[in-house]
């Protein structure tokens, strides 16, 4: 169940960004997950809820957006989504595609919770760790050991 490790990485990344921005709490996190990651969104949300305890994400919701598998045809250059088992180019029929997406795992946005003031911040400890200061988009992917190409 790799959803637990991913949820912890999302919380750590979001808390680091909240700390960097001086935010006391986070209300919502939106992340994009490629279909090739084979992540169960419901399990990820459950794991996220557990990982949020006593952090700036405590009480936050996680919105998971599925990213399709995408490819580019090396013959004609057409870009397209891959659905089902047909991996041939829809324009010229060529095979041997260049995969362009579907293995993403990134935090797209965080929404601050402005109802929690800096004075009440003691209830929301930050888990910035060693990742503070790096772009939030790269945090989750780097901690998973794979980096999807940004197109």
C-alpha cells in the first residue's frame, strides 16, 4: 500500500510550502496523479487524513485529479491520450510511441486556511524537514524516486 508513503510526502511538501509562505494552516490540497502510478484515490485520501495529524494540513481535504497517459508519435508528431489497449497513432497508425505523461505525481495547488491565525499555530506543527525551499511541484515526485517529464 504505497498510498501511505505518498500521502506522507504530500503532507510534508505542503507543510514545507506553508511554512515557507508563513501560513498557519492549509484548507485544501490539489494533486495530479498519473494513471500509470496505479494509485487508489480513495486509499490515498484515507492515508492523507491519517498523515495530516498535528500538522498544518490537519483538517485539510485532498483533491486528486487523474492525469491520462499521453504520447507523441515519432513519425508524424501528433500528441494524444492513450485509452484502452490501442497504442497506435490515431493520425498515421505508427507504433513505437514516445510516452509523454501518465506517471505524474505532483502537488498542483494548496489553499490556505485563513481561519487559523498565526497565534493558534501551536496546534499545527510544520513538518518542513529537509525539503523546505524547493519548488512544491518537485517535492512529491523526488521523494518517490521518479520524476515525470514536465511538458
